């Protein structure tokens, strides 16, 4: 048998070795058996992320209300000992405290159940309203830049904001507020934006 003859099995082995030595293959397997390939035109428009306002975003407000409640109780104890109309003092102080709690609870419920966000392969959606809903869509390719912002209390609570700088002259800065784990939303939106730039052959450096 001549030395240059190979079996089909050995030829396949040589082709695999050549692809790994000469460069990365066009697609490589990932967990689950699905091939990993670069984005390309014609990719289906699928949902990548969905989010809404988190109660933890009002963590500074809840802390403030707890302090106000404690201060009102302390003030009620001190003042009621020096006044005859103790019940009136307690009624006024507790009435103020209850109104503050109810107001901020209503603010939280409004933000939680009337505003939501959704990201797909090509678009970012901002949905508003409860009984009457409006949906504003933004092409991810129109997002020029983005940033993640958190103050100290927000970092403790694990919430934050994602600011989108867009090509829309009427709304050049769109703020996604009150997100729990905002780094996930940031990564998803940034990934979708970069993928769309790759599909259109735009330099992302």
C-alpha cells in the first residue's frame, strides 16, 4: 500500500485538525449542542429580555419613611406628655405618617404595573399604561451609547438605571429606571446593539 493513501476516517481526522490549526471554525459547539455563529441578516426577531420597575428601587424612600415614622412616634410620646389633648396629637401625627406611606405605596404600584420594558433582537419597547396602553418602539441600531448608573443606596439594594443615548432628537436620553440587577439589562441591550451593527457591517470599535 502506498504511503499517501488514507482511509476515510483518517481523512476526516486531517480535515478536523486542519480547521483547528488553520483558524477557528465557522461555528463551534456550545452547551446544549447548538452551534455558536456570528449574527447575520435574517435572524428571527425574538425576545431577549423583559423588565419592569422593582420595589427595591424605592429602598431610599422606604428607609426615609421608616425614619419619619420613628420620629413621629418619638415626637408623639414627648408632646403628648405636655399637652392635654393627647389623642388629637397622636391622630395628627399618625395621620401624616399614614398619608406619606399611602402616597409612596401608590407611586410604587403605578411605576410597577403601568411601565414595562421589552427587548427583542432588533427593537427596544417601552410600554406604558394599565387600562389604556401605549407602546413606543426603538430600533437597537439607533442606540449610540449607553451607561449604567447607581448611587450608594441603589448599589446596596442591587438596583439602578440604564441610560440610552439615541439618535432620536425628541428623546436623545432615555432612562430605564428602577431595574433590579441592571447589569443584566445593560449587557442584553448592549449585546443586541452590537449584534445589529455586525449584521449591517458597521464598525463597532
